[in-house]
C-alpha cells in the first residue's frame, strides 16, 4: 500500500540487542554492585561473545553512559507528570517535589549512585547523556524557586538536604523507614527558613 512506512528490521534487532545488554548490566549492578559490571559478564548473560558487544557499545564506559542517560530520562518523564499534579499550595507542592525524588532515589541504589555519585573511576557522561540531567535540574530549579522568594542559595541547600537524606537512608537504614519518617519535618524546617507560609489547615 502506498504511504505505508517500511519497517527497518535491522534497526529494530539492533535496538533489541542494546536493550538486552543494558538490562543485563543493570541486573549485574543490582546483584553485585555498579562497579562490578564487566563486558564478559554482560555478554555471558545474553548468550553473546564479549567481542560482539563492541558492535553495540565501544566500551564498558559506553554502557555506563547509556545507563546514565536512561536513568535521568526516566526520572525526567516522571517529573513531567508530577509537575502537572502539583498542589497550588507552595508548601504542599514542596513536599510533593521532595518526596517524589526521594522515593525514586531509594527505589534503586545502583541507579542513584550512577545518577548522583562518582563511584565509577574514570566515568564521565557524554554531553548527549548529560543533557537529560541538565534539563531535570533546570526544571527542578525553576519549579522550586517559583514557589516563593527562594534564591539560588536556598535551592542549593534544598538539594543538599534532599541528597543528604537519601545518603543517610542508604548508609544507615537501607530498606528501613527511619529516614523516611523525618522527611516532612525536614521539608518544613527548610520551608520555614525560606519563609514559605504554612499549608492551609
């Protein structure tokens, strides 16, 4: 039929193999740790010879790069959804923003490490892979500072508070709720400091 697009089956197969490779890398990271990924182990998991991986990723760092990009892109998608659901009340919206990232972070430790910590010696995301994180940061900055008279310094403290609590969870209470239980208090302390009015009763 005229006008019917032709499927690029070769590209589809290539994309499917890349997906298998990344899924295998994530599985290794979640089982053994982010730094324990090797090309040999990835290849073994998907029934491929290690040299064949180079037709899809030119190095282990390229796999990390793709993982970094998809982690931030996935968070960006959820953040876009959240912004459409934010409360018109600034303090309530602040609680939503804080808890949203916190929940995403603690759901997957290796993913959080890759997104926010320098645990892989020599790894630097490419400009293309770094772009989703920059977009999320810019959107987060404009959303939080738009809630009131909030400065860049205030936003830096907000981000440091959020990251610190995530790190406390992983370091001292993984799988527990001790840190999670103080989130609302932490957000309210910051909101009080920057002068956000209390939420309506």
